[in-house]
C-alpha cells in the first residue's frame, strides 16, 4: 500500500510559477477545480482553456 504522502501529488514547479504570474483578474475568475486542473491535469476543461486562451502558446 502507498502511504498518504505518496498518494498526494505535487504540482509541477513550472505550472506553479505560471499560475503565480497570471494577472489577478484572471485568477479571480478561476474556480477551485480549474486551478486544480491547471496544476495537476494534462487535459484541461474547456472552461479553463477559454479563460486562459490569451495566455496559451
């Protein structure tokens, strides 16, 4: 069995940095689930992609 610490994923450092650099107006519009997806998921929900469309490369 995996320990609780092993089950808990750490966000990718580059995503944490990118999240911190987003303008406050964008951050305030993100839901908790969108922030979690931003930090941990490979595929983002459409709502998150739409909110970040001006910042995606």
